[in-house]
């Protein structure tokens, strides 16, 4: 399976692929020399967050994920940057779960609906 974070994978092919194959494809994409980008720290964790976001987009659940991606790209982010913006919410949610918080789907949906290019740029780590 080929993966490029700046191109939407075919949702059916994505869903049909084995989870391990998807993860390996995302990791390979981030290892490939593709211009001036810094090495990805914690590459497997980074790829796993991409995987969660791509799974949400391919399944259409939650629907707010697709709306957020479209809004972020229309607002000037690359698709890859938009995945990172959504992924930041995934990571925050996972951190909460590790701390014992229950997953609140409605709160996650509201966070996706509130995500804008400006809010992402303000919170994104420096490059």
C-alpha cells in the first residue's frame, strides 16, 4: 500500500487493508525523503495518530472529522498539516484516556467543529 499524507487515500482500499499494512505505509511515507522536513520524533506514535485520523476519514465517523479536514484545507493548510491538526485532538483525547478520563464523543465532535487554521497555527509546535 502506498500512502501520501497530502493525498486522500481511496476510502475502500484504506478500510480493506490490514491495520499493520496501513501503519507501515504511513511510517514509510514519513521516512521517505520528501523535501526539507525535520525527522519525525516518536515515528511510530506519529504514524499511529495519522492512522487514527485516516481511519476516521475513511469510515466517515465521526462526521466532524471530514468537515474539519475540509475546513482546514480551505483555510490554507496542506492536507498533511490538517491531519496533524486533527491528530492533535486525537492525541489530547488519548492523553485524557491514559489519565483515566472517559471518552466523550460529543466533546470530541465539538473540538473538531471548533478547529480552525488559526487555532491550529497558534497551538502547533514550531518547525
